[in-house]
C-alpha cells in the first residue's frame, strides 16, 4: 500500500480584514467603543492535523498533541500505528 500524508496547522482565530467591515457615521465618536476596536492576541490558538490519502482506504484525521514535535518516531508510533492496520 502506498500512503501519502501531510500535516497542516490551522489557526483558530480569524484574521481581521478591515475592508470587509464598513461603518457610516457622522462622527468617529458616534461609533461605540466595542465596534471601533478589534482584539488581537499575541499567541493565537492553533491545532495541527495529519491526513492521509491511500487508494480506496479510509484514513482518519489525526489531531497532533499540543506542543508535540512530529519526528519519525512520533509519526510511526502516534500517527501510523493508530491509523494503518498492518
């Protein structure tokens, strides 16, 4: 069996795009404080997911533990052992 797999880091926080939000007011001061401010955090939450694409076989999504270093040993024991039946 040939298995192609890859990991992807997903950011939980959505990026702010000021061009998508427009407000029309007479004066800047008329806009309430919570609508004028966009919260941004120093370290946003992320989640790493591994997916595989073998031929005619279901490969489940594998969520990587927070802070784990994905090296060869981790990949074989934590990702492949749980997803691939030998």
